[in-house]
C-alpha cells in the first residue's frame, strides 16, 4: 500500500469534563495533527499521476478542517449545553469528550467527507492528534466501503 503524510498545527484550550486530575481543569495545547493517506493504487492520469493524492491538496483539506479550531476553546457536546457566554470564542464539537482520540476521529470524519467530494483514490486514512511531543491519540479506518 502506498502512503503519503502531512501535518499541521493549531493551538486550543479544553478540559476533560468529569476527569479527576489536572486535565479536568481548563488548559491548552499546541496540537500537531498528522494525516496519513493510503491507497493500493496510484492515480494513472492527470495532475495527480503517480500519486495517492497531491500533498498540496491534502494539506489544504487538513487546513480547512483545523483552521476553525485554531486559538479557540474546544467544547464537547455536554459542555456546549452548559455555556452561558455565547460571545466567547468557543467551538462546540459533536464529540463526547475533547480527548485526542475523539479529536482524531472528528478530523478523520471531516477529511473523509472532503475526500469523497473530490472522488479521491485514498482508501485508508489515519489521523493522529498530538497533545505534546510524547503523547497522541489516533483514529484509523478505511474510507471506502469496498476496501
């Protein structure tokens, strides 16, 4: 299987609701998001000839997904219900908890949608969301039903 890899960064604040420890308080991360797109076949014609996907295109798609999260406060579906200050720079995400694993799946779903709109050859997608240099959560799955 062929693979290509891109990464982008963003900064955001969050807290883990119901967590008994430091991560249960508001804190921030300089997140790094790594995306690996894989396919058993390369494009056989056009601009992407010999590629899984044009790296510039993949970087642009990832940027579309994470730019709205940059320098924001990330909220789980439970936290959004409790908010009273609607003028603040919150981003409500329809995820159970703002863990790196759930954020990775959130990015994966957004990328899957964007890739399906452009009839991509990408068959499998892996997303890693790094909270620090030593820890990350990931989500990986086939994005095409017949793979």
